[in-house]
């Protein structure tokens, strides 16, 4: 029984040795080919890695080119916007809130110009007119008229009419005047003998050399005196009979004008 075990053990060792030797011999025959295959496999793997690296790097290069193109497009767009903004009229925009307040320099105090004095309102001149009309005959002879005018202190002068003259600092000047009721309103003292008229007109212009009311009262007195001398009557500006009410109305008008004249700084 022991001998049999040793025989089987020896046979097993022989078989194992044979198997080992056979494997060594087979490995020796296949090694160059296997080395070549391994080299090819390594080269293939390296190519695969290189290709993979290239594929990984290529998108970054393309992306970089894309980013550069996009940046150039943005720069071109900005340049166009700036150029159009320069050519386009400026439209004021609503004020935007400022995050950080900036110190504002206080404006220099400048002396305000004195307000110009408002010009006084212009006051038109006031013209007061009375008429002395002929009596029932309807006309006044030139000789009679000349005598009456001179008797009341009227003087023939410029504009070929008669004037009541007064003295002032500037010299003698008309206080009021007397004109012919017929056009053109003038007289010819040298031809008064052949002359007749339906009446004369007395007129006073304010402001004058004297106070308005004083001048009117003087002219009214002259008109009444002429009417008495010539047998005529005194008429108002509308050639209606001058009544006490009409005289008072004229006086009220003179008072109102004088008040306005004082406000306007006139005489």
C-alpha cells in the first residue's frame, strides 16, 4: 500500500514536470509574437490617449476662437452704437438716482441787478374846445371880430390864428388859441374888412403853461366876453349851448385829468 502511494506520487510529479516543461517550451515559442502584440497594443493605446487628448484640447481651442470672435463682435457693436449716438440728436433722459452724492460747489453770489424802474404810463393830452357862434344874423363881420379879439387881449401869431399869450421861464407862450370856425381856420388881419364868419373856436390843450383849471377858467371868461361883444352865444365842443351843467362836466374832466397827471408826474 505504501509502495503504491509512492508510485502515484512519483507519477504525479512527472506529470506536473511535463506540464511545466511543455508550458515553458510553448511560452518560449510565442514570446516574440506576444512582445510584438504588446508593443502594438501599447502604441494603439498611446494613439488612443493622444487622440483623446487632442479631442479634449480641440474643443478648448475652438471655444477660444469662438470667444475671440464674440469679443470682436461686441467691440464692433459698441463702436457702431457710439458712432450712431454721436450722429443722433441728444434726447434728454429722465434723471437717474445717484448712488453716491457728489459735493456740489455753491454758486458764487452775484449782485442782482437793480430792477429797472417801470416807465410811467403815458397820459394823452387833453383838448378842451369852446365855440362862440354868431347871433340871429348868422355871421360875424371881420371888423367887429378883430376889434373884439384885440379887446380881450388876443394876439395874432403863428399858424395865422389868435392866441392868449402868457410869460413863462422859456418866454411867452400861448395859454389858449382862437381859430376861425370856417376851414382852414385861419385869419387874415389885412382883409378883415371883407371878411365874415359864423363864429370862432377857442381851444386849450393840457398840459400847458398854467394849471389846467386856471387855464380853462381864463378861456371860459374870454369866450363869454367875446359872445357878449359880438352878440353871440357860447357853445360846447359838440356845438350845443353851454349850460352850467356842461361847464361843471368840463371841470370834472379837468380834475380827473389833473389827478392822472400828478400820478404820471406831469403838470
